[in-house]
């Protein structure tokens, strides 16, 4: 394996085109070859911007303005690309080819690695991430978590001198998080590679790294040093700025009714699923025999391993995917004259009944600014403009997005995109909210704000169904847990 590459930033900064504020400013940072660094900072602090710059993919001069110098192994990142491996936040955009083996081999092929060597590396990289699938297995059938492990394997196979991971486990079930983390740790134990990982949750990586660097929102470094030392001396301050520090849990909302099943029911079920079978592709059920009620004012969390069909169930409950078998019926309150089958509702009928937050936020963005995006639903309901403006302003403020009102949704940071997608679903005030991984990518402060907002909605009678791997979210909000029965899929959490 190649030796580690150093990183050097001197007065470095980047301002994305179209933004007034610098995403990163005045950064001085030296990372020696072989160091293992956990990069922290509030949502929007510039972590992903820095890591993209190091990977040489930040873009040309017309995509932003640069200041100072940034070097990888003594050269400009654009000239060091073969030495840098990058795993991004969104696994879907990184899975490129139809078959597992080809996808993992892709990066090596671009680097001109000899054929025999490529297939040897592909095998050991798949082993390392615990993805025990035939090389011909179709990548399209993988769950989000499996795709994340596949993309990681592709990066590992290139044997980079600088390994950069941007929230690599945010989308995995708890077993998957440990498996990927342990796989990375095993790889690092036999490697001289320099390692930088971004992850809001300190606990996952603290024993794999030997240094923590916290970016300050608005520029510079807030804290820097060995993990235990930084956490012991600066823990409270970092927690207050949004870092998930072990021992400093974020504030939890007080629910009007006591949680965990004892919430008084405000009426008949909004939705009843009885022996429901769900399928993304017609005729190929991913889970069946699912029976649950969705009640007003009650938070139901759907949990279970990667690949169990949680997202498919969520889309089915949301009236966006037709049931494959069994029954799904809306009660009279929710149906309100639109018929008892959500899948037959027109999109305008859905708007006030069921709001959906997709696993991938980008799948729901339609507009060129956040303000316009949030107004789409209310405008379709022909709500007066003045009220639309009020709702939009309130949501922007509640989700800490006001400063980004005129920004393009596709240019947001990972955490900002997630908050916008939640805000969009709330804008039409639906009676039922279906959320797929609502807290993905949040720092501890935006997490607490989001959870508080959802708690208020619950108290006002909104029903909530959330697919989640987030144990803190389950603790804070769940009245009921629906665990997916689904048999583990091939190559799943082994
Ligand atoms: N392509 C882009 N164009 C314009 N602005 C951008 C772009 N990418 C990011 N930004 C902005 O730059 C700032 C820093 O974003 P960045 O993605 O680096 O934050 P982050 O620390 O990774 O946040 P998160 O924890 O939410 O992922 C944010 O204000 C974001 O909206
Ligand atoms: Mg980011």
C-alpha cells in the first residue's frame, strides 16, 4: 500500500459561487502523513467543502473563489487525485455500474491498475466492508446501507495515500455502522494512509482516530488535539456549538402526553395496515405480513436492518407506492371524502393528508430557491400568498435556514438539505408525516431543534411515522416501535 500523504492548509478559504459567506475561511491546518483525524463542526461549518477541496473535486474557478493555499502531499489537490480516495455523504450518487464487482473495480481501472491485481483488490475490499455478494450481483437491488459499503470498497481498492470519508455511516443500521467502522479500522491498521473522517457522532470514531479537529462555523479551527484531551477539556463548549459529544446529550422535548405507548389516542386510526405486503418492483415483495395502525398524535418508528424494506413500507404508507398485498386503508378522518385508498389520491389530495420526507432529500427538490421550494405545496393548495409567506418564514427560522432562503436547494450542505426536505413536507400541514431518516446528518443542535418541532406537531395531533436508525430519536420521540420482520437480505449485516 502507498505511503501516507500530508495535508497543509495556509490561510485557506473557499466561497461557493453565488454565496456571500465563505464556507471556509482563514484555515491553518497541518496534518502529517499517516495521521488519523476526525473532522467535526456544526452543520454548514464547511467540513464537506474542505474535504472536497482535498479530493480535488471542488470545481473550477467559476464555481467559487479560493484564498490561501491547500496542499496534499506537497502538491495541489488537483494534481494529487490518484492519491486521494473520497467517500461522500450520498451513496446513490457514487454507485455507478450495474454489477457489484465492476463497480468496486471502476476506480482501480481509472488508475490503470493491472487486471489480476484489480480483481484481487476487489475481493479483499468487499471482504473488508463485509459485503459478501457475488461479483455479478446487481447494484440496483442494494439498500442504501449496502451501497455505502460498496462505495467504501471501491475507495479502499484504490489504496489511497489520503483516505477521506464524509459521514460514511450516517445511513447504516447500528450493526452496519460498527461493521463499516471496524472494517475501516482494520484497513488502517495495515496501512500508512492519512485518514480524515467527517462524522457528527464522535462516539463512532473516537477510538479509530488520534486527533480531533473542530471547524468553527465562519472560519478557522475551534479545537484541535487528541480525542480524549479535546473532549475532556472542551466537551461542554463543543456540545453547545452542535458537536455530538459523548456525555452531553442534546436537550429532549417534553411531550404533552407521556411517551412510549401511553399517549391518549385522539381518535380512530388514520391508517390501518393489515397483513400488508410491500414491493418497490411489482411482483417482488420485500416484506409482508405487516400489520400496524397509524394514530393521530402518535409517533411510530420503523426500525430494522438495512435492506429489510423500511423505506418501501414508508412509501407505501405514504400513498406513493401501491400495496403488493394485504390491505391499507385510510380511516374516515384522514380520507375526508377522498376514498379509503391513499394510492388513488390525487397529489393535491395527498398534500394535506400525508407529507413525505424521502430518504434522499434531493429526490424532492423542484425549485431554484429554498423560499420557492417551501411555497410549492401551499401554492398548489391555493393558500393566499400572505399566509404562504408567513408559513415559509416560520419554517425557515425553525429549521435554521433563514440565511439560505434565496440559495439553490441543490447547493446546500448535507444537513441543510435534510432540514429543507422536512420543512417542505411540513409546509402543507399534513395530518400524517412519513419521514425516512429525518435526523440524518444533523449536528446536535439542529437535531434538538428538529425533534422539538416534531414533538410540537405530535402534541397538536399530527401522526408521525419515521424510519430511523437513530437511537436518540427513538428514545426522544417514539411512542411505538415497529420492527421490520424481513429476513436479512443476501450480503446484509453479516
Ligand atoms: N455547491 C455549493 N454551492 C453553494 N454553496 C454551497 C455548496 N456546497 C456547500 N455550500 C454552502 O457552504 C457552506 C458549508 O457547506 P458544507 O457542505 O461544507 O458544510 P458541512 O460542514 O459539511 O455541513 P453538514 O454537516 O450539514 O454536512 C454551507 O452554507 C452550504 O450551504
Ligand atoms: Mg457535509
